[in-house]
C-alpha cells in the first residue's frame, strides 16, 4: 500500500486528506498506519519532517469512528501527549483538518493560556484530547479531567518530553489510564530513558524505524563556519546579506541569547522575532504565525521552544551556537529540507564549541564540511584539535596548519564560492537555498 485510498479509511477522512494535498504515504505512514489500525502497540522512530502526525492521527480517527466507546463527562477517548505548546497546537490543527467533515470533538490543554476555557471544553467530554503533561496533570489533580476511559494513548516526541523533565508527570498521568488501551510512542531518537519508558507502558509493541537514530535529513546541505566567539554577530549579519536566505530559523542556547540576537537583526533592518519559554503563549504564536506567513524573515529560537515548529519553506537553519547534545543538532537542522524539499544549515563554531562539533560528527557518522569563504574564518579553530587553544588567524585567513586535528571535516570540503565576493557564503549545490516544493502537505514530522 502506497496511497491513502488503499487504507480503507472513512470517505469523509479521505476527502479531507485529499483536500490537504495528501496522495502518497511517507515511509513512516506506510508502516505505522496499518499496524495502528490492527490494534498493535507501536514504537516508531523517525526523524522530523517524515509525517508522524498523520501516521498516528489518521488511524486513530478511523478507530474512533468504528469503535464502540463513547464520550464521558470530563473524559477523553484518545489522549495525545506532546512536549510543547507549539507542537500540541500543530497536532491539533492537523487532527482537526483530517476530521473536519466528522463529528469528532477535539480539544487542547496546555500551559501558558487560561485554564477556564480548557476546563469548560472538557465538561461534556471529548473524543481526542491533545495536551502537554504539566497542565494536564494540574487539571487532573483538580478533578476537571478524568482519563479513566481512555482507549488510545499517543506519546509524541517522547525523547524531548523526557529531556524536559516530564517523566514523573507522564508516569502519574499513565497511572490514571486503563491498562486495556492501545499505546503508541513516537520519538526521533531512542535513548535509554525512552527505551525504559516504552518497556514499562507498551505491550508487545511493534518497532518501526524509518531512519537510524541521530541521522540528519538527507537533503540538508550542512556546513560549519569557524569563527571567534566575539565575532559571531558580525558573521550573522554578513551571512544574511545573501537574500537567498529568505526564511531563516536561528538557534541559540539561551532565552537571553535569543532576545539579543533578534534585537541585533532588527537594528540591522532584518525582520526578526524571538520565541522561547519566557514569552507568553500569545506572543509565541504571533511570532510563529508571522514567520509562517513570510512577514518575518528570521525567527530566533531556543531548542525547547522550537520543538514542533513546522513551517513551510524554511530555507536555512543557522546554529548561532552549537548545541551540546547531538540529538538537538539533528532536530534543529531537520526544520529545513522537510517532506522532500531541499535546504541548508550553517553552524557557527567557536573555540569552546569544538568538542560539541566533534560529538555531533561522531553521532551523525559523517563530517560537517568547513566553509571558509567568509571574512571571519578562524583557521586556528579549524585546525586545532578540540580542547586546544586556538586563535583567529590574522584577517580571518592566516596560515594553514597541518589539519590533523580537524574535527572530522574532510580536507576537500573547503570551498570558495564567489571568489571572495562580499555576499554571504553559498554552500555547494544549494542553488538559491530555497526549497523546491513550497506546496508541501501539512504534515509535521514538530516535529
């Protein structure tokens, strides 16, 4: 089976799917949907941008339509847990799109918004509840939500939920669910913590893995730019002179750093906004909508806030600061080159981040090519083994060292695109940097 019409879905669901531009299933959908419809517990490992939301929501909708369960006051028939507000909202948008010709009732519960409307929405019960763990547990403790009749449980982005410290909340929530239920766990990576959780809550699960853990999107053109820490903002301004970087997602490690970078870009006349945990939900959603609509050229985000961002046509991901976890790098660059489109990632690496880069290259099992064609290139950082002192070369070009300590970057990966032109570096084969398919189906991996 390769087409959605082969699945035996309800005609109203198929109508919505077709109107959404869906036709051929992705690999995760081809394997997961039939298994879920057969009632199997499932562990699905797939990188972002592979269509995971449709992989679990379409069969759930079908099973809710054909099942015998009913709504109960304050209850839900299906529970989908997500790590962030943004991801929960995007899942809800997709679920509602797939079920728009049906009478299924879906609602959202998440922090950062008023609880009263969420409590009211749960009064008569719902078919599908999409929630973040913290707010859901709060409302459960206040007896506004009763999950004693849940038939289906989905844990989406399970690795990120555990990274964010939700393990105890998840365990408390699951303890209130019926043991006779179908459980689906979706994750981009499978660390020991996720494996342990899966073993404790799933029954004889089918395991699906459409790509090895910690692999990067095949069509992302990856490059690293060696730069002294104090010159990163200058490098960012230089890179963004290239107008082919038309919709850019920039990552920092901290909320303060995200605000600072965004302010700098605005001062340079580049439309920009920041998205992180200290922003109100309304502010975060407004920034995301502006970025999605093309009104904002650059969105600066932290890892936690960006998990689940699903925006069409992100041309470039820039790691202003390299993450200290390889899994975060994989998720970051997976925000471009989604659903068959192409895209590029540029990582700014200073002396202190050399060890992080080495870990990333080891995890993804390939070197990240060094791009020298920028005025702030630090040859000393490029050639020094991680942990050794390195000083930026004079004028950004200085003498080449013996490359023995390069962090896995192939010596042939240095490029000189444009013969020293003043514009931003353009990675090889990146073309204009714009994805080829801007009319992508509305699938997430958020993920």
